[in-house]
C-alpha cells in the first residue's frame, strides 16, 4: 500500500522553499502572521488519502501498489497581486515535481479557478486562489 505521508512530505518540503510564504498542512490557524494589519502570504495544502485506480483482479483483490492522489493548494495574500504571485510560485514548485514513483501535475478533472477570490469572512480579509493537483504512482 502506498504511504500517503511519504507523498505529502515532499510536497510540503517543496512548498516550504518559497521565500516569505508560510505553509500550513490541512488547516489555517485562527490568526495568521500579519504585517501592518495585512495577512502575510501563505499556502495551505489540503491532502487526503487518494484512491486506488486499479481494477480488482480475477480473485476480487485489489492491487494496492498504485494510487491516484488528488490534492489542493490554496494560495492566500493581502491583495490580488500577492495572491497570484504566491499561486504562481506554488505552481512552479509543484508542476512536474517528482514524488515517489510519479510526478505532480495540475488535476485535469479539477476546477479551474483563474482569479483570486476575496474572503471577507476572515479578519483581516484576504484573497485566495485554490488549485487542484494530481499525482499518480505506479
């Protein structure tokens, strides 16, 4: 069985190399670091356990050596430009990133949000840009 934490670790490590950006794994704290009343840039990794893509064998048992792992990153920043820059930096780090026996690619079945979304439900408000990703292991 594919260990999802062995996939999550390299993705988090790659994102954490982006200068000036905090990376969170599966949550955003109630308060995030701020500068002059504006939230500092951050990325959230939303990762699950993936799905086994293989059909059952004739005996009804699934091969557990491969995995389709869909996950999402959400870039956030104080204004649309900062948000886009953070999202672009995340895309540069993740696109074609070698993880395990596969490579990270934009999820072809995911939504395609092109513009930052203003979140006024948080204080201070911030812009966010989600992006879906896919990794297939062999």
